[in-house]
């Protein structure tokens, strides 16, 4: 089975051109299922080949997952199995996928933490400094909030990804889909100051460097934000993703079109954007006051 897993992962890499992070997620999920086959008593008695995999065994696996995993994680792991088994069907290894009849768990309604406009302003103003490490962090946080990027997208940026003259950042998002996102004036000034502090960085160098002049990782970005949140006295359960969510929510509150926000965030489906952005009560009230016949102000 290990050989089939490796063939499947090569297929995802070469033919479907999935990102390294997505490939790692598929590998982890499928290796977890493979470990279950070795640990499961009935599987151990009969061997660990594909022949023993049926709906009953898969339901037993899902029941094991429910003990320690969220419904969102279980849904992702089941999706990985479905994709793997359907690949084996297309390759003629299996006649039918044993996972197609399994229902996907309903996903939890989850929204990341959102900072208010005042909280974001306080946080970004607190991170300002003339020292080089702080210039990097200020430019990074300003870019998060200015353009609503994912932490992995920011970590993958090179110097050439930023077009200061056009006020744009070129982002490689999920599924290796490229998009252009505007960058605000304050974020541009912060980026310019940071790049100036580095002298004349080469175009293909990482945009944000660590102390060893390597690429700053998403985990390091999260640690830096946690540090500044503590120093500024704000809530410590926020993350770089909170800045992305705040970006979308504040745009929506300001009257931005939902489809425009979808493009900026790089969402493939509008339904994802609708779940992602939370509409504030004040925004709903203003819409109600301007639209309802018994609430509109008389001219």
C-alpha cells in the first residue's frame, strides 16, 4: 500500500500541481489511516492490504477519529481517503471506492478572532520603530491588514512580489492560483522603509527574513504577533489570520462588495466568503434604515 500512496502523492504533485502544504496534509492524513490499519485488531489478523478495506472498517476508523478530532479535521481526512480511493479506481486497482457511501460530518461554524478598528490601529501603531527588526515586523503586520493575505502567502513572498510603484502584491494562493492584491499607502511606506534598511535586496530574495537571513516561517510570524499583542496589552488569542479576517470584516462594514472581497481574499467560492466575513450590527442597521420602507428617512 505504501507504494500506491507514493504514486498517488506524485500524481497530486505533478498532474494536479498542488502546493507543498496541501501535499503534506494529504500525506499525513493517509499515513494516519495506514497506521490505523496496522493497529486495528481485525486488520492485523487479516493483513493490511487494500482487500480488507470496506465501509465497515472505514466507519470504525471514523469512530476512532471522533475521539480526538474536530468535525472539520475528520471531514478533511475523509476527503483525502475519497480522493485516494477514486484515484485507485481510475488506475484499475479497485473496482469501486469504499468511501463514497460515507457521509461527511457537518462542519462546525467557526470564525477566527476579529480585532476592532481601534484594536488594529493600536496594535499597528505599537509595532512602529526605527530599528531594523521592528521595521520588518511593522511592514509584515501592515501588509497582513492592508491586503488580507494568509500567513503562508506572506511567508512565501519574495522581494519581487511587491510592486511599490503600482501599489500591488503578487500572491500565490491555494492551488497555486496567482492573484494581484492592492497594498495600502501606510503598508507601502512600511515596506519601503524595511526594504531600504536592507540596502538593495535581490528580487528573488525572501521578502521577510529571519535573523539568519533565511525566509521567515509562518510559525515565527505567529510568535512575533503574539509578542506584540502582549506588549500592547491587547487580547492574546488573536493571530495573523485575525488580521486577515479583520481586513475582510472592516471592508464589508465600509460598504465593499462581497464579490470584490472574495477576489481579494482569493476564495474560489462566494459561499466561503459569506461564512468567513461577519457583518457587524451597525452595518446591518444602516442597510435596514436605507432599504426598509418604514425605516427610510424622509427627504
